[in-house]
């Protein structure tokens, strides 16, 4: 059976070009970038070249990029780094952030920091008035994600950045889902901290990066050696870093266009042909690869099971929380009932998704929903 992978919001296939670039760094160029001999310097050169590539992708300076183990670590370092550097104060974030942001802010609350969690509207857009009204004299940080991992809504980070600039507040955004899909230039946007993760854009797992604007001070969260500007101890993962950098270069505009076209074909088909289905998230400001639909009177898990049996990988809510029985906090926050949230299905495309893959989903999905609705006790 041909497998159709539509769970690219959870993780992506590593691009062959990325693998090729990484391979020599396992058994040929395997040096430790801190060693002074030639093997070490070879690794150091690859590290600094990769840093330049990543900086270039967002119009930053190489000295403003540090490598981490992924999106979770970048978010932890950005948020705790600012909080502990300042010592105390108030943090603003949204209610639909990834758990690695929400749990970090909650943890800081236990340590005496104060926090405000901003609501979003029914399409997942942050309430900008509430955000403005929540700013206090002691607000030290605003952290709002660029694009949501579950429903794909793209936040107005330009406006939030302006607001932060006006009030002299540090602005962090989690761009884990949007990076390489939506252009980001730190020259144009006054964002102070941005988190990235390699495995969401055809790079390897376990590698991420954090953009830290010049003069923004963070308290380190990992103690040890003086790697990564003394901000992140630990021997650098050179093969991962080289792969991460290569992955920033490979997505083309035509890939984005193709994903957008296929995303729209799938959304239009479902909304026009399956009764009582609603799109979650915004139609207009939406990640090019995200489809998230709630179907009345069915369980998303059951749809996913039937799709899997047909060779289609999908997800309900986000991969990180799909093991829990609690409905997604994102779907609840945009106003879905418990049942509606449980009836949601997320299909996330990649540059490898073909039109025939989407045509196959279109062919099998209506019957799956019909069958499940017949069996449903809710109806
Ligand atoms: C929006 C968002 N932020 C952060 C993360 C965590 O990234 P990582 O898996 O690299 O730790 C994810 C992963 O699903 C995500 O979707």
C-alpha cells in the first residue's frame, strides 16, 4: 500500500539533500568544534557557515543565532531566559500557544512571576485590544506564536511587534510551524526572539535555533561549557546543525503555491460535499499546509483510524497532545464544544504531497464519515 503522509505538522520527512549534507559529519568530519586541532576546526567552520546560512534566511546577523535541541528548548530558553534575567515582572502570552510555552509560563508563575493569557476569537486570532489593555508597567515579555500548529491561523505579529516596540517590551514569537513557509525578516519586523525547529521543515529532529536580537540579554538555562555564546552549554550537534541550515534553503515558492492549491482543494471539497463539517482556523490567514476540520457526531480518533487503514496518516489536535483524552486546548479556546473538539481532524501537507494523494483522501473520506455517523450514538 502506498503511504500518504498528511501529518507534517507533527514532523516531516528529512530531505535527501539534507541527509547528503549531514552524512560526512558522522564519520569523516566528526570533530568537536571546541577542539583546536584541524578536525575540531573543520567542525567549527561547518558550525559558523551554518550559522551564517540560518542568519541569512531571516536577514539577521550570524552572532544573533544560537543552536538548541529544538523548538521546545528554544521557547524555554527565550521565555525563562528573559524572566530570570529581569528577576521579576509580568508576562503576556496567548491561550493557544504550544504546551512548551504555556507550561513554561505556568512554571514561572510558580516562581513569583505574573502572567496574563490572552483570548483568541473563533478563527484563532489574538484579541489585540485585550493584549493592549493587559500591558502593565512591569510587563517584561510578550510571547505570541507566529502560526498555530493545530489550526494554522497566522497571528498579526507585525502589529504585536509594533505594540511591543512602543512600550519597550521584549517580543518573542514561536515560528516553529511557519519558518520557511512564511518569510520572516528581522530587519523589517521588530521581533527580539524567534524559535525554530529543524524537523518541521525537512531537517533532522533534535535540532533547533533561537534568534536573539543584539543587546537582548538572556539568563542561560543549560550550565556547563561556554558553547553558543555561553548561553547553551554542550558539544554542538554539528551534523544536526548542518542539516538544519541546509533545510532552510530548500523550500521553493512553487512548493508553497502547490501546498496552498492542494490545501484549498481539500478544504473546498470537504465543506461542499460533507454535511456538518466546519473549518477550524482562518480561511485567509492560514498556514499553506494546514487543514483542520470538525465533523459533527464523529470522533476524530476514529476517522484517523479508518484513514490509517487506507494508508493515510493524519492527526487529531496536535501530535503532542493526541495521546491525552482531553480535547485540544486550542479548539476549546476558539469556542468548540467538547464534542466538536473531539470530532476534529488535522491534515497537514508538505512539499512532497501530490494531487493524487489529495484526490485519494477526497475519494475515501466521505464514506468513512458516513459509516462512522451511522454507528454514532450522538447523531
Ligand atoms: C508551534 C510549536 N512550537 C513548538 C514545538 C516544539 O518543537 P520541538 O518538537 O522541536 O521541541 C512544536 C512541535 O510540535 C510546535 O508545533
